[in-house]
């Protein structure tokens, strides 16, 4: 979905060029505006739920996002915040021209609908073609955590998609009640809690930091014939297209509604990507599909701006289809072209990489983990023939980072093309780990695409490059959550003797753990780790055993695991590894079983590019900590972190010495439990801001907040002062990037 989108239909708006250009010559564009068991499980999804959403949800709905200014005016005011210095002059000129024209159309009360549509199309096309003047930056994606938006509020977005309109990515998905319940207490299942709350939309330029924009649909949204979406028994699996003829954004979602004839595809439309959407049409039958509605579905927009619904048939899901959205208004799904038939597959989604189309889907595991099965186009026609299916390489190692196929985002970067696999971890049903959204990169190695499972990675949306993150856990299926049923060959772990199984009752309220016995065990071969020092940690109970880490050079380090009746955390630090393959072996000392969980192998030093600027550890003088320096929660850097007293007096202070005065960017690394711990930011005795320090969900889940502060040359004190009696989060370090004058 890069630059070429929409170009094929954008027209010169000659009528507006002159008047708009003259009227707006004075407009300062540079200035910001103001500033399965399918048979058994599938029906669960479709069951009507009568459950009343929790009180908080009702409150949230009442406080739904501000009504957005609709249509072209909104787009124009958004694009007026772009600054020319950030783009190449060559790409800026046509954009500035399209923006001036669009502003003229937006102000012209006599402009026709098609003038408005053309202005939107031309503006978005030029915006999509804007080329960044710099090389971009790497941003960190941390999986296995619950994600927040840029305001620190939970992101609840499942079964949706990310779409690029103009120069901005928009993420739409469904907020279900169960997602809130599981996030609040992830130590049990919440079967059936799929009451529809809303469809939020978030925006992002880097695909990592997401700003909440609006709820495009809520329970009160009109579902046609006097019904509302709140009356639906199921809403899910959606995507959004832009229609160049109407200038409208059309959202397609599955809906099962007792008052609207059962299963269908509901089409809503809005005037801007973040508008509050209105009812468009309900299509119960797509021609060529053997059933009404769809099994699973996503929306795919091709490089040429054409939009398709990718879906399986509802019962059995044995056929895969690609259907066009009607070109005139996108409010109908045209006849489906069958591209695959065979075993039932769900989570049907499409990506395109280096000119080929890949239809990907999962097993019928009822929203649970699976490999990804891919059918690859044999030619360049999305509705043409496809290869027989094969397993997307890498997804077999840990069942796609313990997810079901969700959707894909293709980024054609200046240096490489990367597809982001956006997996759904539907944990409200399955209790299979923390976090709903697990995103990892897919690249082509040789003839076929390769899935790179990582718990943390960094992505540069400008260049398309990615790399493992500094806190990446190199062990796959470390929490033994992938299998979802009791098995003797645990996914990702090969038996080396004795017996092995997963068992119910994992550490810290997780569902499963790994048990080995009879002097035997399991091993995991990790294909490639960078050279450096690593820390191995895990939770263990039961009889005694060992965990051995073997490097590519044959060197071995052993962590002895003594017997323990309850869960105990065990750790081995300073494991020096050369680059290459690493094998982690878990074995029992005797016949009785040892049970392990939450394994991690994290790099603590080595060739990871250091962050720009200077790092100040909270445990190292002259830093001060009103509390204790602890080291009981893994993942910190250095030798510990500041656990401030749980009181307003429990401050952490850093003394930093930048070389030059100016505005410096600070990164504060912290971990929190279940609730936020806001703090004032006090620089040289003056309060300069407040840092929200939201919940990270676990004390071992570390996160970094970025703030900018004025600093003097030489010595400065930077103090975090809690604003509530709960005190500070645990504070690991402060990074100070060089000041800009
Ligand atoms: C727990 C946790 C500490 C943390 C404390 C808190 O005790 O182990 O690391 O500082 O909670 O709530 O502040
Ligand atoms: Ca504390």
C-alpha cells in the first residue's frame, strides 16, 4: 500500500488550481494547524451474547472520542500540520499543491460530491508519495505484553487490520468485553465474553506508537432496518477501504444479528478515516460462497488501490475466496473467486511481497494458536491460480508466536520490503499468554517468505529494516502456552530422553508449565543469536534438575535447579555466547519430574547498538533512590533497579552531565504492576512535566517513557517525584540523548 495507491484515478482539479492557489498563498503550510475442533468451537463465536457490558464500558462509551470534523476539512487540517523540512523538496511540491487545492475545495460550498472525492484522492495520493528527508528511526515493538496507546490507555483492537491512507497508518479492530476482563486478571479463561463494545481507530506514522482517534462504531451504530450493532450476537473480522469515486471510507465487518437475518457482511462508511461511521449496507450472501456470511475475513488493498475481501466460507471453511469490492462505491462485495479448497482454514488474510500474493490462514482452532498455512499466487493476478498450501517457515517453531493469523501490513521501505505479521492472541478465550497483539516481521529468504518469531524487535518504517530488540527473549514458546492441550511433545522443545509433557498450573497464574522426568528432558535449538553475554532465567518447582546452555563453539554453562515445593526463580548470568546456534536443554536429575516455566535467554551486553547518548543506572551513584536497590525482577539493566518506597517521598534522582545546554530527550526505563504510577519530572528543582508511567502488567515487564526536558551544560539533577501515595514504578535507568540547542 505504498505511493502508487490511488494515483490511477486521481484527476487534475483544474477548476480549483488558480483560485485555491491565490487564496491560499498566505497559508503557512509549515505551521501546525494549532499546533479445531472447529465444529465444537466455531459456534461459540457466533453465539448471541446477552451480557450487559460492565459499567466502566458504558462510561467509556459515554465519553467516546470527540466527534471528528467530517470529511475533506478534517483531512486538510490534519495535513496542514506536516512540515516541509521533514520531506524531500521533490515530494513536498506536489503535496503542497494538492493540499492547497483540497483546501480550496473544502471551503467551496458549491463543490460537488465528486469534486470533494477527487480532492481527497489527490491529497491522499500526494501524501502517500511524501518521501522522508531522513533515514527514519528504529522503534521498539514488545510482544507478550498488553499494549497501550500514546495516552497510556489500553489498546483493545482484535480481528481487524491496519490500512494506510495518505501518509498515515490507521488501525481498526474490535473492542470486546472479554479483553478487558482478561487484561485485569489474566489467570483464567473468559469463555464467551465477546460482547461488542466498539470499533476504535488508532493512527500512527511508525506502526509502533498508536494514537487513539475515535470509535468509528459503537453499540448504538445503526445496523440497518432500525437495528443497532449492540443487538448483534457477533461483530468481528473487519477492514477499511477508501473508495475513489465516493471519497468515502468503507468498513466491512462480519455481523451475526438475530434481527437482521443472521450472518452477513456489514458495510459502514465514513467521510474520513477517523470519522464516526454510518450504516451503508448489509450483504448476507456473497455470490459463489456456499453459505451466507463468511467464515473468517480480512480486507486487502493492492498496490493499485483496488480493494478485496479475503474470506473463507462459513461452515467448514474449506474454501478460500478473493472478492472485489464494487468499484462504484465499495458498498457491495462482488462474486468471490475461489483460490483454494481443502482442509478448513480460518483467520484468512492476504499479503503481497515482491510481486507475489500469499493467502495465509490458520487451523480451525477456535481462536487459538496455529502454524500459518500459505497458498502462493503462481502469477501476478490476485484472483488467479495459487500453489497448494505449505507451512509458512518459522511458524511451526512456536505456533506463530502463540497466535492465530490476524492480518498483515506491507511496508515497502527505502532499503527493504518487510511484511508485518499481526497475530491475534485471543487470550480471552484461550488463556494462552499475555497480550492480544503479537507482531513480528516476515521477509523473503530464498524463494519463500520466512516468519521471525521474537518477543521484542525494532522496526524502521522509513527504511523497512528491522532487528531483534535489546530485551528479546531468544527462547521460543518460553511460557509453554503454544499447545493449548496436554501433549507429550511440547511445541518447540524436542525430547532427548526420559519423558516430557506440559502440565496445567504454570508460574504466576499462567496456564501451563513444562515437566520432564526419568533423567531425561527436552532441548530447544535456537538458530542464531548474536555474540554477547546472556542471562538465563526460569521458574522451577518439583525435583531437582539442570538447564544447560550450549553455545555454537560447544561451550556449556549449567544452571542447577534445586528441588522446591513451590515456584522459585532461578537465574544464571554472564553466559558468554559466540554468534550462531544455541541449544537450551532442560533435564531432570532423577526419575521424579522437574517443572519449569517462563524461561528466558536475554542478551545483557555485546554488540547491540547502544542508544544514542548516555545511560545513567538508577543503582549507580550519584543516582539516589529513596527505597531499596533490588534485583528480583528480571530484565533490568546493570545490577539492579530502584524500588522506591511506596509513598510520595519515594523519589528517584539522577545527576546527569550533558556536554551542551539545550532540549534533551530522556528515556526512563521502568516496570509497574497492575496500575499506573504517575510522577512529576523535576529538573534542577523545577517541575517541568508529569510522566504517566502506566501499568506494564508485571514487574518483569520493562518499558521506556520518552520525555524532553531543558538541560544546562554540566551538572543537572533529574528527579522523579511520585504524585500518589503508591510511589514510583520500579526505575531501571535514565537515558539522556544529546541536547539540541
Ligand atoms: C512489589 C514488587 C516491587 C515493587 C512493589 C511496589 O513488591 O516486587 O518490586 O516495587 O511491589 O508496589 O512498589
Ligand atoms: Ca516500590
